[in-house]
C-alpha cells in the first residue's frame, strides 16, 4: 500500500506470507509459515523516485533497501 503525504512524498507499507508445507490448508499451525513486513519512505525527484525501505522477516532477517531511479 502506498499513501501520498504531500505532492511528491509518500509512505509505503507491505506484508507477505508464504507456506513451505505441502499441505496449504488449514493454517492452524504457523510453524511452516514465513512472514515479512516492510515500511518505507519515498520522494519523487528529477532522476526518478528515491525510496528507503526497511524489511523485517524475523529476529535474524531485517534489512534496509535504497532504490534510486526508475525500474526498466
């Protein structure tokens, strides 16, 4: 999801979930699920959007991402 704060500034929120078990239903036991979430800030510039994202996927898996310019 992305929300515009001002004309060129925006905030992003994201979430993912994935199953690594052969049986997908029911989700009663969460041991086989991977979960992640992210939050970010972006601004539109002359060279394209500049984004800084923080992603969290557990105690040992958290990273920052810096994206500069358009994807092509």
